[in-house]
C-alpha cells in the first residue's frame, strides 16, 4: 500500500456517487472518543486507533462547565452525565494549616446565566460514557503507530503489529508525545517548514500522583454528606507540592498531588518521558506525601496517607503534566486535537469544531479543501485556548466583579454541532458567535443515500 504525493486530482463536483472522507483518529483517550462520538452522529466514516491493549482511565475527577454542556445535550446524554456527576459551586484554596487562602466561586445561578451548571465527574465515568457512544467495531486497541504517510490521494498509518490502514484525514489525539505529531514534525523539519519553537523539547516541570478511593461512608469522610462536590486545594508551605481532593457522586474521594520539579528532580524523572512509572515509583511518591493534611470534615485531621490506604492500588498512578502550545496544528491531510489529558474542555471543544468543518467538506475532497478546513478550525480554536489559559493564571489576583466578567466571557464559548438539533436552552448570556456552526456542505454532497444515514444512526453497543 502506498500513496504518491505527486498525484492529485481536481474536484469538479461531478462525481457519480457520494463518498464522505474517512477519518483515522489516533488516540482513544477522551479527546479521540469525543471526536468519534460526534463523527458517529454526522454519518462520517471513521476509525479510532489506541496504543494500549485496554484503557485504564485513571486520574482525578474532571470539572466541566456550561461550555461543554451543549455537546452532552445534543448527543442526548445530558441527564446521564448529570446522574454520574455532582454539581460544583466553589473551589476552596487553603494553606497547609487548612486555613482558607481564597475561594474561586462558580457563577451565581449558572443555569439561568449560561444554561448549565459546573459539574465534577470521575474520569473513568466520563470515559465510559463517551466510549458507549462509539460502536465497538470503530475502535481498535493494541495499535501502536510506527509511521504515517500522507499525499494527494489520502493518508496511511502503519502499526507495530504489521497492520496498515488508509483514509482521507488523519487526526492526532494521542497526547503530548503524539506519534502523529512526531511523524508530521519530522517530515516538516526535513522540508525546512517546521517553526523553530515546535522543534524544542517539551517543558517538563511537574509530575502528578492521582488516585480514587473506594466508596466511603460519611463517617469516614464527612464532606461526602454535602450535595455539591467539595473541591479543596492545599498549597504546601515551603515545599514544592500542591494537592487537591474532590468528592464524587459515587461517594468516592479522588485526589491529586502535583510536585513542581527543580533541575535535580526533573532529571530524576526525565527518563520516564516516553513510558509509564511502575508500581515502585508510585509507592515511592505515595510515601513522600503521606503526611500531607487534607480537609475532610473530621475532627481529627485526615492525611493523604489515610486516603491512600482507602484506595485500591490499581487506582493510583503517577503521570507527567506538560503544557505547551504548538504553532503547527495541521499540514496537508493531518490535524492535531487535544487528547483530553490536562485540558478535557479544550479537547471537547476541538472535537466539536473540527467535526463541524469536516462535515462541511464536499464528497471526495482534495487536499487543498481539507487544508482550508483545518485552517478554519485552527483560527476558530486558537483564541479561546489562549483566553482560558490567561484567565486561569490571573483569577487569584482579581476582585470578584472582574472574575465574574472574565468568567462570563469564557463561558460564552459554548460551541455546538452544526449537524444535530441545536440546544436551545434559554440563558441570560448568549453564546459567542461560532463560525463553524454555520458552515455547510455543497448541496449535491448532502444527498448521502440510505447507507450513510444508516451508518450515522447506528446504535453503539
């Protein structure tokens, strides 16, 4: 199987049968599943390829606001999402003596203002919910990508088990160390087209220990009695750590401990950039943080060690946290989206906007049309990611009235899919204009026939 990059054809709209572009999604995390779920509803053929033989969606609970609610509503799973999650009204930030430093409050009456409230959901529950929106035959596990190739006729991925797959569009949703991005950047660098910042090593400044307890009673963790999720972040005193706890709808407590690395500790962890930490490394970090206090509602101070003892070992893991905004999001038939790691909201927004532009492509799109689609996606998404990062970094240092105004602007970003019935939930503050909501396919390409309609309405198993 091969692709000749020099061979292209000029689309004239006179094809005799409809052929929607097939999308290959590399990465079966939250970002890849979100994209698969929306492509499933649009009738766009796709396949998902995941390196792991099975996904173990470890990690702390995830906070999602009104900015992502439209997706769950349009997919018809909003009530299920709410049943799995717990409302979040405030983030409490305390010092190591467990005395309040400041609170970050969500909007007053968020349903009236923005159409939905902020909610906390355990990462495994969100993963399972999205996975159930994708038919089993659409996702392939144990597919480590060795190389990718693209040209005028399509894209090819080659896997370590000797298998090959071809399609029209390649989406990298496989994280900071994306195999798709590395293959793309290597090719661009060889062609002298890669911006210098994209050729620099990823910043490596933090590691994170995460876990989720077994279901607890209110005697074991009194704050579970609250109807809303209790999200508390502790700032370490004169130590390079910060740690958080969250109560969930399932009566569990999830926790995360971030260690801010210096030059020496960064070198100690650097060898694990391309792999996972084993049980010994996890146990070592658990021992290091056992004495850290947490807010639980108990009269006797509870520690992270107490939570670790209440957590099954297989539900504790150690991971890296890396943050970098790459300049190159796409080239040719290849495009990158968030993987749903540190920024699940960004990954969901990426999936919505990209799916809108892919759905608007004509049948049999040529590379130039796909590149224009990716360019529009990049231009629509980049400003919102920058605004979110700036808002998070300055929220602590501003008066309440200003934080409310910034929250209003940020939550105005409530993108929707353009091929499903709109979510018309009334809200005081209207969503911001969304260009991808109004893009449409050429009329001739909308006559997809019964086969595509059947594919789009196929019920996930």
